[in-house]
């Protein structure tokens, strides 16, 4: 058996935080990732006693907290004028990760330009260097989620950041759906940085511009821009991710972390997540 653990993004159940955690246990997950940017789980709203109680709550269910989702949304760290506040809040989320006993915070940082002379590139680089330095002092990795750019571009950016506090949350579906990049090759390219993964599947229907796609997400949609004609997230095993080859690649690089199921669409998230758990258990027992 490959040494992977299976987790669930507990918010995918679309329930209150603790109910989502309980449901994760009910369906058979070994761990959870939870969104902490707003609401009762945000660092501003969860005091020391609350942090201790939540950590013990998860431990009492036999669940490991695989990561926190600290995605602040918008355009990531592309805009210098927004980065002072975003970096400040991201550091609070790193502190929260320490208190909850997890070593990973995942986020989107924007779309990394291939042209390193762009102002956007410099803004993202400065923010990630500052966050990486801070996260390293706390024993936490700030993990950039794949998807907005191809893996080789992200790898070059990470090499420029040059911080052990910055890593990768590899989402194979994002690569397939938006950039059309190969998740298997991406594992090899990013092997020195992968600390967490999302188990998600999707199909690419038409070519698209990642800058336009993620800009639409950041701005709340663009009139006349129909993402459903470009790509779709689908239940695990029904998309274009080659799971046998992808899991084998993770195995070869020595990844021993979580395959965390994320289901962002669909009318029956519990059924889809349960199906995904069965799918992954069968795959990793081969």
C-alpha cells in the first residue's frame, strides 16, 4: 500500500465547521483541511481557549488537521497596495496553524507571470519571501496551490523565493482544467516543494486564459464569461486526471502526506466525497 493518508476539505460538506468535521469522520477520512479566512474559525475570532478546544475536538475524533486553507481571495499577492494587509493576515493564519497543530497553510497567490520583469511578479515574490521567512520560524509551510500557471513557471518562481517556508499544495484538477498541464509531469517538476495535495478531478473543454479565469474569480465573474464552457470539476475518477500514473508519481518522489478530497460543486457533496474516498482507497491498496 502506498503511504498516503486520505483527508477531506471539511467545508466541502457545506455545513458549520464542527458539523463538517464530524461528517468527515463519519465518511471515513483520516484528516481534515478547514477554511479559516472568515467566520468562527478565523484567527481573529478563535481565541486561545477556542483553538485548544478545536484541536482537542479533532483529536478526540481521531482526525489529523492536514492543513488550513488561508486563501484570502481576490488577486492574491499580485497588487502591492493590498499586500501589507494580506501578509499581515496570512501571518495570523500561520500562527493559528501552529496553535491547531498543523504544519501547512494553503492558498492561491495569483497568476505567476512567465516574464519576471513584470511588476506583478516582483510584488508576488516580495510577499512570498516575507511570508516564507515568517512561516519557517514557526515550522509551517505556506503552500501555493497549483493551477493558475504551468508547473515549470511555478517551480522557477519557488526557486526565486528560495525559502523553506514556501511550498506547494498540488491540485491535479486545477492543472488539467485551466492550464492543460500534465499532473504527472508536474509532480516530478515540483517534487522538492510538494507538502500537501488536493484530490479533485476535472475536464478541460476549451482553451482558456488563466489570467482571465482567475481574474473572473477574483472580481466575482465577468459578464458573458461562461466558465462551464471552458472546464468542469467532476467527481473523482470521472475526469482527465490519470490517477494511477499520478499516484505512482507521488509514490516515486516519496510523498507521504495527505490526499485531501475537495468538492467545490455538485448537488450531493457527501455522496461525491464518499465515492472519492472509496475510489482512493481502492487505488492506494493496489
